[in-house]
């Protein structure tokens, strides 16, 4: 290293050190400002007047009645055990597909899973499938579609659909 390079190297090192210290100080000041903002926000939240628990009317019996009503409404959307069997459900799904002008190509029942399912392949217009899925969603009972694959093979809007569909029941 020659004589004129040494002062330049020292100046470069000092400027790098100063910029590192400056960056560190800036980051710490920014964190401090952020913490001060959080403290001010929490103080504002804490200072808001809250009604005391003793002032709030507590009517647990009404809440229990409301929760039981909501539970019975929810349970009404499930099939009772024994109310629906897989073959009646298959007939129901087939009729719904036929009503929407969807042609079933392959149809089989799956009984090994936790919920009974029907596996099918069908073809039809995209609007027909949307109508079918709309009716499934609007059903008063819970239906499940764990698998749905739509594939368009032509430009005329005809789709091929592979799906599994089932119903959900509960034990009383």
C-alpha cells in the first residue's frame, strides 16, 4: 500500500463506520417512535369508559333458549341417521341432474369413507352445472361435495364434470 492510498482507505473505513452507526441509530429511533405510538394507542383504549359488568343485564336463561334454538335449527339441516340412504340419495341427485339437462355417463356409490358418497361423471352445458350446484347449495339439508373437477372440451360451453357428492347425517 502506498502513502497516498492509506489516508483514502482510512477515510473510506471511517465513512463506512459512520454510515453503519447512523443506520443503527435511525432504526432504533424508528422502533422507539413505533413503541411510543403503540403505548399512546393502548392508553387511549384503556382510558375509554367501559360499562361495569354489574351494570349489564345478565339473562342467562334467555341466552340458553337462544342457543338451543340455534342448535336445533342447525341440526335440522343434517339428515337424521336412517332418514336417508345412499341409494335414495343417488336417485335424488340423478333426478336433479336430469332436471338440469345434465347427462350422467358414469355413476357409482362409495361406502368406505366416513360419509357415504356418490362418484359420477357427467356432461352438460356450463349453465346446467351452475344451476345444479345452485340447487345443491340451496338445499335445506347439508350436502357435501369433497371433489369437483370441471373440464371444457369444446368451445360450445359443454363441460365434463367428475365429482363426488354426499349427504351428512347425525346420530340422535
